[in-house]
C-alpha cells in the first residue's frame, strides 16, 4: 500500500458550490484524452513533467490509425459481390455497443420499442436478469450466460458489442471475424440450402447467403442454441432455437455498408420484427490491426471480487 | 473552506450533464448522475476483462484511509479514448471523479482523472 493524500470532496456536496470559476473550468476540461505514447510513464507526484504529446489513436499493432479516405476523397463505387474488408460502426466506436438492446429496438420503455412477445417470450424475458434495459438488476445478481464468459452466440453478436468486424470471402463462403470475444462464423454462398434437419445446435448457427443484387448479400441463419444458452440482447430479450435471422448486408459504395437484421422466432415473438435497420458501417484501412478482446474467466472472477461485488453489496458466488 | 476545494467540488457537480453513459455492466447499483471527486494514491491499475479498474487509497482529514475501487470500461474502449495499460502505476497521485454506488461504499465508475502531470483523461473517444 502507498500513502494517500487528502479527501477533496464528499458525495453530493457540489450542488451549492458551483461558481463561475468552476463553470469556466468545466468549459476548458479537455474532452480528448492523452496520446497513447505521451504519458504512459508518469512518475507519481512529479508536476514538472512536460505536457504529453497530442492524442494519437493506435491500433492493436501500436500503429497510428488513419482514415480509409484521404481528406476530400470520395468513396468509389461498391465492388460487385464483395463485402470483404475491416468494417467499424460508421457513427463512432460507441454506436455498436447497444447496451440497451438492438439499436433500433432498445429496452428503454419508449413506445414502439417493445418486441411483439409471445406468451412464452414474455415469460422467458421476465425470467432473465439482465444488466441493462428495463429489467436490469444489480451487478452480481444477473443470470446472463455471458457473465461466465459463455459465448454471446447469434443473433446477439449483431446486437451487442459490434466493433471492428473483419469480413473475408471467397467463392464458397463469407467469414465474419468479430472483435468482441474473437469469435467467427461462416456464411456459405456456394448455393447450398439451409439444413433440413439441424445436426446439432450451434452458438452461431448455420448460415447461407445469396446475392440479391450486385451489392446486397442476404443471409439466413437457423440452428442456434436454445434460450437458456443464448439471449437475443444485453437487455435479456429471449431468442429460441426456432429462430430464423435474416441479415441484409448492403454495400452502398466502396467505403460504406448498411446492415439490417430481422427476427422471426415463432416461439418467442408473435410476428417478425426488425431489430436493426440500416446500421451503418464504414471501411477501415486494410492494414488496421484489431485489438484483442476476450472474456477471460480468471479475470472475470477477479473483477467481481475486486469490483462487481463491492459495487452490488453482495457476494456473487453466494447469489448465483 | 478553501477556494480550490469549492472549485473541484463544483466541477464534479457540473460534470453531471457532460459525461455519456459508458459502462455496460449495469446501472442498478449506481447513483446515476451523481459525481464524487477524490484525490488519492494509486495502489493498482488492472488492465483486464471485462472492464479495467483502478484501485486507490484516499485519506481524510483524520487520517482514515478509504480503499477505493473504480471501474473504467473494457480495454479496447479505453484505447479508443487514449488510455493504456501504462496510464497508472502504483504510487501515482491522482484526482479521480467517479459516479458512485448508492450504498456509500468507496466504489464507483470512473468519469475522469487528473494524472500526476496534470493531464486530464476522460471518456470521450479520440475519433468519432
């Protein structure tokens, strides 16, 4: 342990103390963080150090990130039957996280955002204890399978933590490499049909795709896991093993693509519904190295011991 | 009460409207919108899954030490914000603004920090 210094401010004591000086201080509070390389070796308490260099965003390889388009450059036309490349949410890194559920149907209580649950769907939804959305519970009381580092599965991979997404393809298949958890799935585009009988349920199901025009790949996926294994989203909406997920990858031009996802799950929902509508993705440079991101049980355990349980005021090992 | 004290407390209160939701491990335990700013000494900076967390000690006027723990976000997200595994080391004196838990325990989510060299780190992405 190390010596600490003084307590500055206790809970909630700020409201009556706001001053013009403080507001000015707020206005000048930097919204952009430091450079990765600028202040990584600060020594404690030394206030005479030089100001760190300007912020630089680095990729997983430690290389400064550049835009795929040069300033003033316009995207070229979309290549035919090709969605390969490294894609990222076009509206910024936070756009694909979707903590409250699918971006266009978040669990926020707003009119129109409630999926058309069946009776079983609603019952299953209420049995889930998610960390986010209308049914959220305390950190250590959640029964979300992913809390134990179980795979997100599909279609949740489309509705939570959409980050840098590497897509590779040949004449037979399209392979999607997800940044979150370093998972991948194969979409067969060789003309085969979906299996008549599912050999065995898979976390990422069985997918086939076909080009409906030069720049649109329509993908159907079935054969996913039952609802106790995979949730639809972070808010605890259910997905059953009877689900048919339709993904529409539409490449607008060389640098931009939209993803639309429709859920058809007769066990959990009374009718099909669009969970994600034209979610925009932009092309990253081909040399971009994706940061490693995995769920690691030993780190998860330490997280709950150090932080999750004190935050919730409970013991997660006893409550689950 | 010292002017610096007032200013920092006011700054903490003002931050209520300026920080986006960033954590994805639930809001239920937190006093959402509330801000607390403390100055302390780093004891550990855990760069890990699912979220990174900062441990630091805060001593009050009577010499009592509170062992704080505050989470940030996951490592890739923190990289997008300009943080790194080397942002802190034990012994660093830092000022930390957190969104605290409702229970009153010294636990919260990091909203912003001031490093020993005076640099501010926040939760805004470097690139939109």
